[in-house]
C-alpha cells in the first residue's frame, strides 16, 4: 500500500473511470439523496453492491431506491437499504454501526459524503451557530461515523473508506474559512486513520471532487453557469474505482476533477 507524507503533491499517473465488480459488497453512503452521493450510491449498486443509503431527505432516498430497483430489474445487480438519518444525531450514528453489524457483520465500503457549506463571508461576520453547525456536520459527525464503522471495515477482506473533502482545505481562499477549516480537519482525521490501518487490508482515501454541478456549488457560486461544470454523475463515476477491492493506495487524495492522485507533503 502507498502511504503518504503532508500537504499536496501530484503524482504523474491519472485514473480513468472504470466500473469495479462490487458484487456481494456492503457499501454505506451518506448524503445519498442528491448530488454526488446520490449518483455514487446508484453506481455502486449497479456494480453489484448492497447500498446502505443515508440522508435526511426521505423523498430523495425513495427516489434513489426506485432508481436502484429499476436498474436491478434489468441487470439483476444491486439493492439498497434506506436509512433516514440526520448525521447531527450522534447516537443515531452509533446505532447505525450496530445495525450494520447485526445484519451483515461487516462493512466493505464507506463513502462519507455528507456535508454542508455554511456561509461564504468574512471570518469576522460568521455567526457562532453557523460555524458550529459546519463543524458538527462536516467534522464531528464524520469522526463519529468513522468510530461507528471502523470495526466493521476491519472485518472486510478489502475495506474501502472514501472521505469527501474539497480543494478549499488547501487553498486558504478568502471568505471560505468555516468550510475550509472543516475540510482540513476531515483530511487530518482520514490521514491519521489511514496511518493507523496501513498494515491492514483497509484503504482510506480522501476525495477532492472539484467544481461540480451541485446545489452546494450553486449556493457558493450563484453567478456561475452550471452547464460549464461536470454533472455529479460524471464525478461519481470517477470516484467509484476507489471502492474497488483491488485498490492498493491509502492515505492519499484523489482529485476527481483532474482524475489524479495527490500525495501529502510536509512544508519545507
């Protein structure tokens, strides 16, 4: 397995989207009711996985379930279990791990995709409740989710954890402080987790999806033409290979927009 240093340094190789065989794999996807999470859940199911789909929005989850069932009817692959859950319900996140253990005894894939933007504003203008919500949803709930499913991923013969981040974690861009800080923290969690599990068959990687045609992007960039951005289904297809049991990389960033792996590098 490839284990990496600090900050970001690109490798030369790129990754072309490929559909791994996920037959019989159990995959947990958060934020599965829309955007990248929705399409990643659909594509994992189409590749043969049983997807445990988590989101706050029941209607979005039901739409996902309908799409997965329709595809399964023609291909015979994939299924979903719907879990309406607000990830700020920390005890609910704990129960989720217990429920997966009781039903399957393991987890093969985690896609920690759920997150919120907060506000784009000068740091001194951000309200405390807004900052706290961003950190709760993006950081604390991600840690709680990792804690809940880590024992289950270790039981898999090829556990795969995909943790969603953002280029904002590295850019230090004006007005993005709460979101950027939360994603930098998420990356630190994922890197430590990858280092803890480097001698196990569990691979933990971070994804920077790049600019994508999502509701969050529209909130952040209201004047931008969404048609100039890749559709979330396209970005999901680029992320899907990170769930492949044959993957050997861990502790790295995958830049989905550029389809390349990036290593961390310590400051000089």
